[in-house]
C-alpha cells in the first residue's frame, strides 16, 4: 500500500477512534455525574433520617430529665421528708437552688440535711456550699442588669417565652410534601432535599408536642411517643426515663409553680422555674379567714445548675451509633424556634460534623460493572480495529513485495531462456559452447522449480491442507538421502559440503520430505550468500540436545546481523529493490522452513557464530 494511502487509512481510523472514545467519555461522565448526584442525595437523605432519629432520642432523654426535675418538690417541707436521698444526685446536676426576691441564692437541700446526718455527709455539704458560692460569683460577674433574683427571674421569663415560641403543630408547609408525593415515589421522593427538610421541620414540631405533653402535663401518651422513637436503642442506665405521673398537687404553702425551662446564664446551663409562695400567716389553716392573700404572696425562682459538659456527653452517648462525630453547641434564647437541628428539651443545637458526601455509600454501583464492561468492549474494539488495519496493510505490503520480487525472479531466468534458446536455435553458438549454454538453462530451470516449489508449499501450509508422511528414521539415513542433491547445489556456487558422521543411535520421527526441503533451503541460502567464502565449504553437524536432536548448518560467509535475525524468518520480507540488489530469492525459503520445522514439532533458529551464519534445526527425538 502506498504511504499516502496508508496515511489516509490511519487518519480515518484515528478520527473514528477519537469520536467513539469521546462519545464514551461523555457518556461515562454523564453516568458518573448522575450516579454521584444520586449517591449524594441518598447520603443526604440517610443523614437527615439519622439526624431526626438522633434528635428524637436526645429529646426523649432530655424530657425524662426535665420531668424528673419538675417533679422535684417545690416546697422545702417536702424536701425534708426525703433528706436521706439528697446525696444521690444525678451526675449532670451540680446544684439545686432557690432565691427569693431581694435575697441571695440558697440550697434547700443543704437546709434539709438533718444535724445528725451532717457529719456523715460533710464532704457532700462542703461541695454544695462551694458550688453555691460559685453560683453567687457567677451572677455577680454577669453583665446583665439587676440583682441576682432579677437576673434569674428574667432568665426564667425568657425560658418560658422561648418555649412558647417553639411550634408544636405541623407547619402549613407540609402540604408541599403531599404535592411531592403526587409527582415522586420511592427513592426519588426520599432523596428530594425539600421533602427531607419539610420532614425535619414537621418532626421537630412533633417532638415539641411530645415533650410538652410529657413535661408540662405529665401525660403518659407524650412519654410513650418519645419512647417509641428510640426503640432502636434503649436509653442509658445513667438517665432512664421516669414514669409519667401527674405533677404533684400544690401544697398549702404554694400558690403557683411553673415548669422548668432550660436557659443559659453567664455561659452556664440552668433549668429555672418560678414559684409563688403563700405567706405563712395566709396559708390555708382550718378555721382561719384569709384576708387578701394575693397582695402578700412571695415570688421565688428555683433552679437546677447543670453540668453542660456531662449533659452533652450523656446526650451524645445516646446517638453515638447514628452520628459518631456529632457535638452539641449552645443555642441562645429565641434561636431554637425555627432551627430544625435544635433540641426541644434543652437549648442545644446538634452539630453533625458530617457532610452528605462523607456518609457511608454502597460498595458497588449499579452502573459500575456495565460501565467497565462497555469501556473494555470499546477499547477492545479500537485495538482490534487497529490491529486489523495494521494486518491488512502489512498483508497488502507483503503481497506487493511478493509480486515485485517474484516478477524480478521470473524475469531474469525467462530472459535467459529466451536469449539462449534463440541463440541455440539460430546456430550462433559454437558446438563446443552448447554444453555450457545448456547447463545454464538447466540451472535456471532448477532455480524456477525451487521457487515454484517453495511458493506452493507455503500456500499449502497457509491453507492448512499440507500433507505429511511421518516415519521414524536415523539422522544418518536422513542426511545421506539428501547428500547428493545438497552437494550438487553447493557445487554450482563453488562450495563443498562437509557432513560430520551422524550417530546411528540418534533417531527422529519426522516427515523426511519436509526435512529435506528445509535442509535444501538452508544449503541454497549458503550457496547464494557464502559463494566467495574462505574456506569455501558448508558444514552439517548433528548432536543430541536432551530429548531433541539438533542439526546445525553453518557456512563461512558474511553472516547475519543480530537485528536481521528475526526479520529473515518473515515471509516475503524482500522488497523488489532488495530482490534486485541482493542474491536471487523472494524471502520465502526461511519462513517456509521454520513453519515446516514447527509442523514437525521442532524449531529452526539462527544461532550466534564466530564467523558466517549458523542455522540450527531442532527436531524431537524418537
């Protein structure tokens, strides 16, 4: 094939390959982008669902703590009745205290300790006194205006207002989810970001309602709703939910008691409630008339100072399996109303510290295997097409080289036949020269016959219909049967054959005609290229090599360069120019000889030699 035409073929193949690979790349990017988007949406949906479950668990635990503190007696008289259990405070409780208007914080628990119990609880009493002083110092350092009672009373009011502002009914926007359900179902609906956001807002309202029923009303239904949300993991033993019971009725000393609400004061977390006491002289006493008691009622703020670090640890322990990297940040009053990540029971915001892309994804994609198979198929198709085009072009070049070489090889003897026959016919050749002319014609006829024999034999091997007659024979008999023909071919080039005596014990099982053909091709090459060698001889040696027999044919000619030792076994490796400039031949003899050797289960190699060329024919021993 002409170089220009070959360039066009390769250019067309390259353009097609670029188009196919470009289309596959575009398709792959689209598929991967869609899969990445789907995986991200799936991870986001999974994260939102785990977040909602985590908030349910923490609010269930928080509601249990708040209910426990709300049920704590507001009347100091009731506290004295349970003084034996005062020292068993939960780990998250630093101090329970109260403060009257115009007074200083005090601890009802300290006042409830019986004198006979003081010595046994000295360490506990000292700890509570120290914390009580720390509370006074905290309020004194607080930049908010007013005395200690004013600060705590204002904080209690803010806690009540913030709690009142938390939505406790599903927002009107939930109708949007109903509209989404009409257009999407299954995973598509679950992976919708707006759907998940509205679900989070709605569930936060449900959590607030359940906490309100549990804490404010002592409603067992609210507690059951909270507990149902955490059935996947029970609450820790450190803070088991208490049984829902109605809040104890007011004692004669109490006029009103509000509910505990979580607030931040001076960077510390408190549960605060407002208590109204009846003055001692106006409390309900049988037979006594109460005269306008409302004018002399006393306002008291009661609270629980919580260890926010311990409380965070307890709450996060409930969700470690859902959000292992989560933390809780402080949430200022008024910021929890619309934040779907805010707790209801305590002013904390859940910080997940986990992006949707970092969520655990499936190990294999539904598109992964087909995509890799498609790429493998396309790549294989491109490589196969390239190899096919390369093979066709090489075959075309070999065909052109063969035609050119054969044309040259036929032209020379035919020209000799025509010229010598005309001279012999016209009587222009002297009688004593006729023998020389006839020998030339015979030599050229043998040359043509050998060329035609090689081409036909190669054609039979290529078509796979070559026939063989295998028999067992000694190497000595095999070489001796070919000696005369080999000697005659070398004699035409002025060479002699030196054949070492073969061991009669070496036997091979081969097609003798094929082996004779191989040996003649090797001798023919030696006659062509080593005709002027010194000494003018070609040697054949036989030796055993393990389970094989090696027949070495060597000459003293110019030899074969190492770079050419592979190319010489390629069929039709000679071009027309090479055929014209080199010795006669079309580059088929060695290729045919190697194929014949392989057909016998052997091998034909070009070995290293100190001088000249050396070919080794390896045959399996019988």
